[in-house]
C-alpha cells in the first residue's frame, strides 16, 4: 500500500512512498535543543528527510531536506537571519519553506517552495509533528518534561544512532530485569534480585507504567559512587512508556528508612528521558537525558553519573544491535515470552493499535 505525500504548495513531483509502519499525527523527538546551533542539521525521521535549523534569534524550523531547484540537501547549506541558504546556487528559504531569494534573478518563482514541518522546543527537547499527510496540523502541544527545569536536579544527555528498529529500544527500557546481566559495571547489581523484583504493570490510554521494587538490595557501582549509602538499599524503578518517549525514574534509599510511596523521599535519584524516534523501518535515534540530585560535589558527581549512564547505554546498544542482526539471521524462528515481557508486550499492542495494524 502506498500513500501520497503531495503538498499542494510544493512544486516537487508527487512521490509515492511506502506507508510507514509508525503511528502518525503525533509529536516525535527530532533533536536535543543543544544540537541546534548555527548550522543546519539533516536527519531522516520516520523515513522522511528533514533539515532543522535555528536562526540567530533562537527560533527553530524544520523543512524537507531538499532544495526545490536541483535537489541538493538543504542541510548542506548555511543558516542566515532570514532562513537557510542552499549550498549549491544560493536559494534562500524561510521557516515556512518559501523561497525568499534567487541570487542573480529579480523574480522568485511563485512555486519555489519546500514543505515545512511543525516543530517546537519544549524543556530543551525539539519535537516535530509527523502528520499522515502534508495538511496534518498539530492538535496538541508536545509533552512537557519538567525534570529539566526542576532545581533539585542537574542533567545532561546525548543522541545515539541505532542499527535496530525503535521498538527494540522500547522493549529494553520497559524490561529492566536485564540490568543484572547487561549492566553489572554500572547500575546493575544482583541478577537474582532483578529477576525476582516485585513488579506491577498498569496501562492507561496510550501509556504503560511498570513499577519494580527491590527492597534490601546491594547498591550497584554507580549508586555507591554517587551517594553515601550506609549498606543495603531499597531500590525502585518506575518506567512510563509513551509511543514517542519513555520516562524512567529509578533510585534507592538506605534500606528501611523511607517509604517508596513518598514522592519527596531522599536518597539517590536518577530521572531519565528517553526519546525513541524511528529513522527508517530498521534504524532509529535514541535521544536520552539523565538527571540526578547530587548531594555533594555536584559537578564531579554529575560528570560521573553521565559517564556511567553513557557506559550503560553503550552496553544496551551492543546488545540491541546484536539482537536485531541475529533476528535477521533467523527470520523464521519463533520467540517465546517470559514473565518480564508483560510491559514490552503491552507497549507493542499500543503501537500496533495506533498504526492501525
Ligand atoms: S540546488 Fe539549491 S540552489 Fe540550486
Ligand atoms: Fe539497559
């Protein structure tokens, strides 16, 4: 089945493209705010080539990454006050995709336009509206993520490219039982405690919440390096899935000192934002930030937390890409489910429903 992405304002030829296997008419993470500096950023998102840029006044824009003159990617051009200038013959396009200038030619052809995408910068995250056709306008604002402005926390993050479909990252993040096997050097800990954690899975609308509690655990290396735990700890992991991103709140308090029901409990906290956006059917982008609440030496503690988080996510990338490569080597072999798969399977059912499968 094919769909037409024809934009009536675009002079480009009509293109028939494969229907994307992704939920459309929603916001996806396109970049971290810090990625958009003074140069255009080209990125394929949901099989569509997009160029994003920030003008000197701080405004962000996203256009189809294609000059309407001779098809050069606009991401190879330069950013100016009025827009992005193509790097081949200098056509200048504003944030709506309209051509403002053809160097050496007095009149700009009325059809000199490229498609524009709605974008927003919210809590230092760049969101893009991926519509089912060119006339699809946002019917809501992108999700807020207030942890980035919570003065109790500091954060940083990065963007990873994955040679694996985006739902394998959903699976990984919704099932933290893997910590005891994959992340022993950082946030792991005792594998048996992870596999036997008390787990609760709830669904509401397009979200899934997984809560895992591990009382009386030995704190893992990242935790002891970042926080002065006395001995055993009561650990929690709360994962909230949305089709465009996950929020993961994990941490620990000294064992038997505080209620894990108290949202203002002390101890060591990690609050992760995980934007997972398809690039193609087989590849994706993983936009992550990690926030924590350092109790002493904030600069050094956060440096350590971010380094260890990156190490953790590097370990996940190795596993997930190897998993996908092997799935392609054994395409006809069935997989079995175990007890840790309840959350991931619910998320997959939501994504299937949203894409009309
Ligand atoms: S290809 Fe862009 S100006 Fe010619
Ligand atoms: Fe992991």
